[in-house]
């Protein structure tokens, strides 16, 4: 059995993490894991962690570290026989350290996108709240304006995607991401990709992963169950 491959993708809001994650999963057969999906699933299932997360989300607050790790780490422990790519976690140094104590990552992708590009993308971004599906009026619009393609339900624009909130949101990401990036850089597993168009960044990511995934050794690396 080939060695399992575990990767994380990082980037500010609007950087194209979701699109690139889907391409990686399809191209290389990795299971795509999304922190947003986990949160929605736990809220829908009314789990203890989901109920707790919902109390923060309804107040417009970020879900704190201890809740995020409670949501995510048990799921990773179930993935010991799967290669995966994580999108949306870790978002703080504490989450990165918790993940590090559980799993050995092989690669971290960091997307470095100019502020003006992010501003343009986010101002055109609309979301289907129940599923997390994201639309961009510029390059990925819904079939019917203002409606989700699958459910037909209304789309919304998050308050923090609006121009007046963007500067603070992006500055916050930069502040919290820096120590995580420094951590992964010190481990020698960080790879940063810069650009303004996902289609132009993708070939470089594809090329990198093509050299990393097939060359893995024959020994499994597993996530360690938390005590």
C-alpha cells in the first residue's frame, strides 16, 4: 500500500481554496475535507459540538479553537486509511499545534493573492447558507440570479464580504495566518503560490503534487487518536 498523503490548503477569504481543493481531490484522488462542511454536518446532526458551534455562529463570532478541534480531530482519526486535503483548518496557531500532535502533514499549500483581487472576488461572492455552495457573479454565477442551482433557495451575501468589512477581515487573516505559515515553513513543508487567477496558479500546484504524491514511500503514516 502506498504511503498516505495528508495536506492542508491555506489562503485568505476569496483566494480560491475551494476551487483548487476540488481540482486536487479529483486529479489526485485525495479525500477533500472542509471545516465548513464539518460544522454544517454537526449542526444538522445536533451533536454537542455542533450545538456549541452554532451558538457562536449565530452571534457572528468565530468558532473558538477548543470547539473546532473537538469537531475536526475525531473525524481525522477516522481517516487513518485515507489520503486527504484539508480546507479551512487550521486557522490559528493553537489549531495547527493540535493538528500537528495528531497527524504528520506532508504538504501545506498557501495561496498568496493580491488584496485588490480578493476585494473584487468577495464583492461578487454570494453563498447558499445551508450547503455552503459559493457563487461568483463574475465567473461562476448561478443559473438563476439570486438562487441556488440545486435547491432553488435564495443566496445571501455575508456582511463580512461587503467592501466596508473586507479590510479588517483580510488584516485579521494575515495576523492569525503568519504564525501558522512560519510553523509550516520551519518544518519545510510550506509551498506558497502567488497570482491573480486560479487557472494560472493551478498548473504550478498540479506540477508540485505530481512530484510529491507518486513518489511517496510504501509505509503508512497514521493519525494518532487523541487521548
